[in-house]
């Protein structure tokens, strides 16, 4: 029996990349997984993959830019599974452009989805965790939120903000045995990085002491640990998964 048997995990942005890897890892550990994203077709594929391995998963539609969608998703998950024990706030977008040319909409869209969306989803499932006096919230931030990146002022701000939210919620919820932590990936090979040229990839890895890009499995392993009983005395922490790219 897995270490998370009996737990219900909700993963946002679970249709691909890091979110998909986290969902698979949590299911492997025994959790029943609520898969949330906009792309229902891809979510169905992830759910089928989990089911084929003997796990339990169900797909839910979610638009993190919409407060109504967030509340509706959380309500549907709790109605289906009865509770939420583990929340992985992974869903997010980018709108990369130099600040001089960045439109306010580029700023608003990224902050609304990445930061406000994660805050609202945490708020929406918090009462379920408070009732059972146990919970794990894991926010997927980024090395960019710690060190900055040209052309990503909006994304960096959203991810830095998520670290601040993590620390604040950790203080608010600790008395109810609910931990709140963040995982900060560095350069990870995902669909979001697939657009990079070979030259850009080489330039990136030159700044990584471990001399390689990370994988979604590297991130998922960190998330699964923070969601476990073994991580019960860790809260308000940002776990860097970046190969040494940033040592804060």
C-alpha cells in the first residue's frame, strides 16, 4: 500500500509537463488524484494512464484566470471525492516580452493565472483540510521568481509572489497540521522549454553545476516528498530543484 493511500490530491495544470508528472507520482504513492486543467482531452489521457496502473483519477475542468471556475472546480472535486488533502498549485502561463514592450494585459494575465489563481484555489480547498486537521499545499514556483529573468518580469513577479503566499499561509495553517511549501524548478525539459534552440539550451546548461536540464520527474519527486507524512515538520520552505543553478 502506498504512503499516500486514502489521501485525495488535487493537481492543477495536470494535463502535461510537471503537472502530469506530479499527478502520476502522487497516484503511484497511493493517492486518488483530481486532475484539473482546461484541456479535457489531455486530462482524460492522464486519467487513463493512472487507471491502467491501478490508480484512481478523475478529470475536472479548470480555468485559473476565472474565480468562478476555480470555485466550481474545488466544489466538484470535494463533491466527487469527499475532501481534498493535498493541493499542488502547478497551473500557470507565460507571456514573455521585455518590460519596455510589455502590455498591461500581458502583466495582468500572468499575475491573474499564476498568483491569484493559486491563491484562490488554496482558499477554495482550505476548509476541507481544516475539517480533517491535515493537509499539504505545494506551490510550484520557479527559479525565475528567486533570481529574475530578462523578458519575464510578469512571470518572475507571479512566482516570487507565490513564495510570499507560501510563507504566509504556512504561518496561518500550521496549528491545524496543514503544511504549505513551494518547489522552485530551474531549467526543466517540458513543453514550455521545447521552443528553445540548441544554442539556448547549451547556454542554459553552462550555468548549471550538474551540467544538465532537469526533468519533470525530478520535480514530481520533490512534490511527492513534501506531500508525504515524512515531510510533516517542514513548512514555509522553498525547495530548489535546479541542479545548483541558483543557491539562495
